[in-house]
């Protein structure tokens, strides 16, 4: 997308991997998917809808500061340790900062298909509670919120895992000489 940010709802060109086809992206496949069998119409549809390569349709071109994309990168990074995912996360953060930052906060975007999308005068609370949390966590040391000890709920809050809770509760959380005396 020209803004560097993905739209809320879109459909991408799909491909079926087979023994003879590894499903490598090509403009021809993309145009076929866009025009649904009439590749001559593809260029017109792409231009009319301002589609980026690989996109077949954009149902909602806004960006409401949602966390799902960075959350996915965070989980993939923690599972794989692939530092290129941190690079992608940094580019995502820079794009959001560039086009959604205001003097006092951040704002949703009306249409990410533009280099400078119009701002929507709203900032959902999940941007602070989840989106920025995942941006922080993907760059933080893994021990800050260990996925071996914690699970993140749908709101991005770390909850101590039951097996970690048993281990945590079996250790003294205080020193004997720190107990209050009567």
C-alpha cells in the first residue's frame, strides 16, 4: 500500500501449491485472480480500486490502529527467533508513526491506498493497550514476558500459565525476616 499500512479488510490472490507448481507470485496470476477469468479487465480493475500487487479486492480501506498484524509478527518472532520479523515490525511502526501520528496522539486512517491518508478523529483504546504493547514486546528481551511462563489473552494481557503458577507458588515470595511481627 502507498501508505505502508495494510487495510482493515482485503482479499489477496490465492494459489494452490502442487507437485509441479510452487505457487510463485507473478503478475499474470495476480491479474487472473483480479479479473476472475478475464485478464484484459485486470488493469482497469487494479487502477480503479488502486490495488497493490497481490491484492484482489479491498473491502475496507481504513486502518483503525488494530494490533493483529504486529501481534502475529510478535508470536512468529518468539517462536522462530527470525530477526527479519523485527525489521518488518520496525517498518510497520515507522509507517504508522509517519501517517497516523497527530500532535497529541494517533488517529485511524480513512484510506491506506493513499500516501497521506486522511485521519479519522478517533484513537481506539486497543492501540495503547495492545498494538503498542506488541511493538514493545517484539523488541524487548524474551524474559520480559516469557511465553513459557505467560499466555497473552485476546486483549494482550499476560496471564501466568497454570504450570508456571505452580512453580511460582512453590517458591517463597518473601524472606522470613521480612514478615510482619505481632
